[in-house]
C-alpha cells in the first residue's frame, strides 16, 4: 500500500471521526467568510494586506504545481493531463503577475517570499492533483464571497473577475487528472495535518 494511504488510515483510526472532503471544503470556506475575512477587514490597511497575501498564495500554489510537474509528471495518466497542468502553470504565472501589478498600483510592496513548503501528503501525481483540486475549490468560494462584498474596491474586483474562469478551469483540470479514491482520501489526511489547502 502506498505510504499516503497508510497515513490516511492511521489518521482516520486515531483521530476524531474524519470529515468528508465536501464538509472540509465547506468548513474552510465558512472559516474564511466568518473568521478570516472579517479579521482581515479590521486591519487599517486591509486592501493592500489582502492583495499581498494573494501574491504569496498564488506564488505558493505555482511552486507546488511546478513540483508536481517536475517530480511526478511521468505518473500523469495521459498526455492531455500533463498538458493541462502546463496550461494551468502558465495561467498561475499570469495570476502572480496580475496581483503583483495590482499591489504596486495600490502603493504596496511585493512581500519577501519564504521558501515554499511542500506538504508531506504530496507524494504522487494523484495526491498532488487531488490537493490542488480541493485548494482551487476553496479559492473559488473565497473569490465568490469577495465579489459580493461592497467594501472591496472595483480595482481589486476587476482582477478577481479576470481570474475566476481560469480558477474554475484549474479545479476541473485537477479533478480530471486524479482519481476518485485519492480525491476522497487525501483531503482528510491533509486537513488533519495542515488545515485548509490554499
Ligand atoms: Fe491562481
Ligand atoms: Fe488556480
């Protein structure tokens, strides 16, 4: 059995009753809406702080995706899935560029990027794509919430609208590139160890 599944089984047998992936995604979006976002908006410089956080988040997911491509690319089930990942990586590079430009326009500074951390649940093409698919799902929930918030400046919303369709494409692409067993098992294990994927 692959180490990932041993870890999942250990987590599930020793931890509290495991949440389903759908419940985890819902809980992560709820936390964002009810806790993290109101907390962000209490900061005096929240627009710039938020955009800086997105720059770091987009760079992190880009690094994770490059790691999946470079380390596990040979495990991709089809050439189509490999090409999809290449297309997603190119779009994430665009997101980093768009949010960095927005941050500079707002008068902010590009944050120093700490070395990207690669989760220990990322041990195969399938687990990487499954974590990424769930991460994109959570990201879509966050973007939808921000687009409905009247306090978010139009300048920021325009960039969010610009990336929304691409993030939807990423969610579908990663879901197709993995398998249903991994999609169902990897997230409870990841959540138990690290919290929500971003
Ligand atoms: Fe992105
Ligand atoms: Fe994405």
